[in-house]
C-alpha cells in the first residue's frame, strides 16, 4: 500500500497521502482485532468483475481488469512521468 501511495503522490504531484491510506490503516487494525477471535467465521466477498464479458477471464480479477484497461479504458492511460506498466500494451508513445 505504501508504494501505491508513493506512486499517487508522485504522479499527481500531491504533498499529502491519499484518503485511502487512512481507511486501509483502520481496516488493518480492525482485521487484527478480528483475528483475536478465531471462532468468528467470516466469509470473503468474491471480487466483482464490473466490465463487459469479453474482458473476463473466469474468476481471475487481476487479468480481467488488465484486459479491460487495455481495451475500453485506454483513454485513462497517462504515461508522462514514468514508463508503462508491463501489462499495458500499445500505449503512451
């Protein structure tokens, strides 16, 4: 999470943490509290794949979203500071 926040601050020239950092810190504390109660049975929520079926790869959320961002979300690609991520194809010349 720390690296993701550093990328956000670098890419958007921000001087403060993204709000999600605080929320995730609080979630970690909650998770640690829950782990102290091993008898508590919690079910994990499956990842939602909110995209057209053509991009979905079974229940693989990571590959499905990579496909989606390489397809319908290409207009969001901005590679002005650093190189392109390896899973983004034909982008940002």
